[in-house]
């Protein structure tokens, strides 16, 4: 059994790489929010657009009440982008 605060290696790499893999970051966060993580797909495009696709039944969980969860995800992307000197756009698709 692992340490209660242990983090898997992928998560650590996302946080420590200077540019960071924002696609992986969004995917890890989204999968932890939804009921069907197998249906979470994240694609990063050249123009720094991140598309997050989740099951129809999970869209509400990713958006959150009054869009709070989506806003938090975008804030996370903004912070990650700040380190890489990029502006990412998150699009949530059902």
C-alpha cells in the first residue's frame, strides 16, 4: 500500500516540467471529476486550444454549478500557460 500523499510519476512530471504537458494535466483533473473516466478525451491543437470531451452525463460535473468547475479548470490552464508564456483556451465538448 502506498503513502497516502503519494503521487504517481505522471502527475509529478506534469507539475515539474517547465513547459508542462497541459493536455495531461487537464486529462488527470477531468478524469478525477467524472463518473466515466474512460470517456474523457483531451486534445491539444497548435493554436493552444485544449478540447475536453466527456460523456454527456458528465458534462455538468466538468462545468459545475454556475460554471465554477470550468472556471477553475481555465484558471489552472492559465497558470500553467503563464509558466510557458502561452495562453490556452479550454473548450468543453459533449
